[in-house]
C-alpha cells in the first residue's frame, strides 16, 4: 500500500445528498478534445534496460523508492480520453487539495490517500526547510562534480546515463533523478532540472525516504484543476463544424486513471489490468 503511516490524513468531505451535488459541467455535457501529456514511463524503462544492466546497479534501483515501477510497468498505458472524461465529471468542491467526481450517480474522491494507495509512493510530511537546505549544501559537491555550474535538462541526464565514462554508482543516482523528470514531474522535460534533486540523490537514504509522492500529488492535482470551460465554449461556438481542441496537463496522470479503475470496477475490468505486487 502507499506510504501514509504516521502522516496527516485528509478528512473525508461530507457530501450533501446526491440530489444537491452539482458537477462543474451540466450533466451529460461532453466534447471531444486532445489531451496532451508528457508522461514517459516507456522511455524511462528503455533507458533502464539499456544502461542499468549491471547487477549491482539494477539491484540498487530495485531497492530504491521507485523500484516497484518495474513490476507495475505492464499496464501503465495512459488513456488520455479517460482522463478527459473524468474531468468533465468533476463535482464542484471547495477543497483545493483534492478532486471529486460523479459517475453514474456515484461520487468518488481523488485525494492524497488515493494517490498513495495506487502509486506506492511516500506521501508523508516534507522535511523541514532546514533539513532540505542541509542536504542541498551537503550534496552540492556531487552536483558540481557531475555537471559543474551549468544548467541541466532531461536530455542531458540521459546523455550522462548513456555515457561509458559515467561510474556505475553515479549512473544509478543520475537515473533516479531521470525518473523524477520522465515519470513524476514530466513538466521538466524542457525545463532545467532542479539542482537540489542532484544534491539530494547524493545521499540515497535521504532521497529514497523523501516524500516524492506528496510533492508529485500536489503538482498533479494543480494540473488537473485546469479550467475547461473556455474549451467547451469553443466547441459550442463551432455549431457542429469540425474544430480541433487540445490542452496539456502535467503531472502523474496515471494515478488518477488507476484510482478511477479502483472506484469504478466496471471501468477497470473493461480498460484496466490488475497486477498483484509482492510486499
């Protein structure tokens, strides 16, 4: 299960009777749109197979906070249209740290607990600012040795992983940061990789115990709270004419899809695939 032990637990929102629940869009309103997402698990696994073949390095990844991703890799197909459909079924909710949906008369929540349960990521409280700064300063020597003073992008991380000049211990650490960029925080594909991530990974114990799940959840929910009403109005104003509508959401959208499969078994049995993971 996801890591939420000894953590702050969000209390369930007491919903009013179904007759008084209002969705963001009128019931039955729908429109076609292309949802662009930058989720690149397949690319990450390809690089893993190419360059982390060393037994010690692969074992290090399997024992990391992302090691379970390999076991979960088979069903990780993301359905952009399913995510789009769920967003059209959102319930109006004052809570900003979670989302609610109404499908076939059944309300369901997507909150921190649900995110932790389907991703198995650490969603506990963040380290203090002082602790983070200490690790950032402590790991700066590693970051400087790897990249000097220059700014780094995801493609640069891949080049370092693929390079024969990279030591195996360093390759593992760089790859863990690469997972953050390709899977949990795909918005960083073209942005500069946060230098503190390279500093944190110098201490594998600190990196693996860091609540990446909570940080990723907050980014994901913020992305999912996109205002689609202008897109709907664009569709309605087309008056039946073909119009191309698209939007982009950053975040770990697979978690919402997996949570929907759990809450709506019929949807999961039709589109999902169950993988039983060993503890």
